[in-house]
């Protein structure tokens, strides 16, 4: 945007009679230059749209405020119609930018303490976007039936699984995720293949899978460093021979100070 403004004034200084044509050309060129980058490094439709609108509105404002110079004695008329449209679009872009920022990063700790209600003792309030339903079984009846069949099989296994973080997880700080598995007779289930699927409901591109090595009989653990705060869907899959065991849940990652 700064480059667009500087280029406009340089061209306007060279051709003072062509203020609005220069603004129109710069708007087209800025969108044309950003489009290939935005497509190859897709930031999301909301950010892509906001960026394009900012380029166009900036050029339009420059053309409106600094029109082509006219001959002496000719009065320049300010048009409130286009100005109203520009003000409206600017407010929309500003609010959308705020919403996108809050959804991805949340409020700062100081702002959260001032604006959000005080949490109950032992809990933590976060303002990150919690995401959508990652498994909508109402729309996937076959998947729901398969899940029920697998649930009956693992109930017959009688395995007992204890899982979770050893310490409170926060972003950019390694935290140990541990899973212990015992059979119905409380004997450790050793030699199993254990993997965890971390799914980000707000952005599936951030999903990842982690394999947990066995640190001691029946105990599987690995240190993890989470890069994004907020809510994550977690699916734990344990396989040993023909036996399969699956658990799903959620985990909330705090924001490092």
C-alpha cells in the first residue's frame, strides 16, 4: 500500500493532468501483481479478498482526493456518493481485519483480563476461535455405523487407556504427551503402535500426526511443541496385531507469555 501511494505521487508529479487514470492503472496493476502471489501462497479467501479491496480502495481514494488538474476558474466538486462507499468499505475491511486477527491469535493477556469475564478457579479463559465440528456424523451415516462397530470391538478388548499432557501445554514450549495402556487384567499392553492425530477445526492445513514411542512397558510418550493456541481435536489410535483401539477428545493449548 505504501509503495502504491509513493508511485501514485511520483506519476502524478510527472503527469499532473492524469490523476484518476493513474489511480485506475495502479489499482489494476496492484491487483494483477498480487493475484499470482496470493494464489501460489493462498492465505485464505477472507485475507485474499481484504487485500484486494484495500488495494482498490487505496487507489480510488487517491484518485478522488487528487483528481486531474483543471484549467483556472474551474471549480472542483467533491462527490459524497463515492466517498460514502469508500467509508463503508473501509469500515468493513477494518472490522474484518479485527475479526480475523482475534480468531487466529485471540486477545492479548492484558486485554483478556480487562474485557473477558473472570474464570472459575482452576480454569483459563481463552478468546481463540474454537473451530467447527470436525466429525459431523449426522452427515456421514456410514462413518457413524463403522465407528459404532469399532466401539463394540474395543469394548470387548477391555483395554484401559490413560492419556494427556504431563504439564499444561502452551505454545512454543515443549510439553510431554503420555499414554498408558493396560488390558482387562491390568497388564501393560506392550509393543503397540500408537499414533495421535491433532486436528485444527479452524484450519485443516494445520493437522498433523505424531507417532508415540514406547518409553517403558505399556507407556508411550513424546514431547510436543504446539505452534497455535486454542482448541484442537485429538484422535488416539492404538494398534497391536489385529486389535485396534481408538479414542477421541479435545485439548486446549494456552498462549505462551
